[in-house]
C-alpha cells in the first residue's frame, strides 16, 4: 500500500461518545448556545457515572433490561430534522426480484447510536431474517430505551465500550458521531466484532485511516462503511455497466452532495458546526470510487469563504472558512473527476446526492447512451421480505443485506475497507488543497 501524507490542517478527536448527545431541539437561541458551552465542558467519565446511577439497578448479564422511555408533560420523543437525502426512498422497487436466502443462521448484532439521524434503527437490521439484534446502546438512557423499543431488543448497554465486551455479539453497526467513527470501529474490531459503520470512515485524519486499515487487515474481520450512494438506483446501474465493460474507461466523472443548512444541524460537541465540507465527501466521491473501485491519485480543490456565521473567523473549531469546496481529481484510470460539496447554496439541482460518468464507450446521465448491446441487468438486488429499501434513494436495506450476506458467505463486503477509505481520504486532502488555494496534492492509496 502506498501511503503519502501531506502536511496540513488536521484535527484529532479523542472522544468516544455517541452521536448528537443533546438531540435536535429546533430553534437555536442564546440559552441553547450557553448550555452548549457548558455541555462541551462536561466530562464523559462523569456523565457515565451519573448515567450509571439510574441504570445500575437494572443491569442484567452485563447489560441492562430495556425500559420504556418516559417523557414529562408535553414532551415528545426527539424528531429528526428534515435533511436533504434522508427521506428520499427512490423510485425503483427492489422486490421485482425474488430474494434467495443463503443461510438459516442469524447473525447476532449490536446497534450503537440513536442521535439526530436515528441511524441505528434506520437500516432495517431488526427486520432482516438473518439478524438477531442482541443489544443496543446510546449514552442517553431515554434514547437507548427508545432504540431498544423500535428494534424490539431486550438488552441495552450504557456505552459502546460496554457493548463490545459482550462476547455473544458477532457484529455491530456504529452510528455514532463522525469524529469517533475510526476509533469506535478499531475498538469493536479489536473485540472481535465485524463492523458496519456510518459515513465517513474517518474524519479529518489520515493517520486514523492508516490505523483502521491495519486493524482490519490484522483481525481479518469484515468492515463495511455504509455509503448510501452505492445502492442509489443510478450509481448501482453505473457500477453494473462499468464492470460489464459497457462504459469503457471513465474519462470524466461528476458527483455532488448539496446539503444546504442555514443554521446547521445539532451534534455532539458541535462537530458539524463549520466542518470542512470535504471531510464528509463520500456521498459525492462514490460516483467515481464506488462505480469503478478505483482511486483518486491527486487533487486540486477550491473553496469560497462562506457568508454564514459558523464559517466566520473563530466561529468553528476547525478554523475553516469554507462551506462550499469543489475538488478536481486525477483518477487511477488517468481520467478526471469533479466532486462538489456545499452547505451554503440552495436548491436540489439534479439531485442533492447524485452524479454521472462519461467513458470511452458510453455515458450515463440517469440513462445509458452508448454502443454496447445487450446491457446487463441494472436493477438492484432483491431485498429480504420485510426489509424496506428505506432512505437515501432506497439504499438503506441494501446496505444491511450486503453486510449480513458478506458475513454469511465469508467474503469481502462490496464496500470493503479499501473502498471505504479511498472514498474518504480524498476529501481530507482536498480540504488541505483548498486551504492552500488549490495546490495540487497527492492522495494516499488503499488496496485490500
């Protein structure tokens, strides 16, 4: 593996807490900001001590019996904000094909993290016929109880660190805060668990990428980043066409992740606040990396200083002025890819998370235009009965099915650790380039 590290701004997180500990509360006022600063000073160990007082009495076999959440007065369970892409279920039903079961075995899974996005329950693990949800975890007891309820699970743990000690759990789905993804995945792998993880695989650190890669290699366990674009209808069609030879070499690819957010999205320790846009690049970068399983070799990226308050000097922990960054990559085929990320420009455009490709034999702009006939089957795989395609273009159920099937068939997942990192680290280097006014920089390469 070639490892090329560029000097540049990086931030390293030592937190290992679940995503969005405070929840989404709608309008953000001065008192919220004051409380947030207090929350940021709140020590995790102290929190766990406090949380443990209420939880300790119901611990069973190292975990806790699931309890029903209690809401006082007019309180309601936390609602998920309306975020571009989340509720897009796609247009093509996956039940056109008949699902073929490969085993009667049930993989014993732990689900971790029930923050703003509620991702631990949103990918259908609890509905998959080859899955038993053994335990769930979130740092907030009420959230943990709600996660247990919606996934029909009877065992809870107060933290990821406690859950992964459970030897009965074979695999985990990590839906915690992005800055903790790498360390959480490494910890779970080191405890003998197969790992599915929400995007991105790492957050701002090339060193974390190397550590994750080496841990997966050493343990021999399955690792899969749940990049939703992989199973969007258009990208999956491109993937099928490319590997059937119907596109030829890709001369040019484009990907976009437009995610307008006027006031930002609430998050644990405010990690989303003013983050470098290309540190969360996988929805767009998938439109080359996931199509081809190739890599980006080098990048020149430009950014435009944002007028939004959270990108002003001293207003975010990253010292990041950009809310829009546009990267131009050299690909491993010798072609070019333009990948865009933006949080301060309005409009859906051609799709908030989408892309297109041009190859030596054909192009694909939501339809095939080329010379090859007949074409392969471009439809997505069948889903098990009861498992919905779900959000992000109907991709959620497919990601869970692929991960579980990879375990049962003892093979690499479609989005293995190399593809996961190749989809992630280009954006880290792209932000370095943007901070250097577009300087051309080399990108680490991963192969597995």
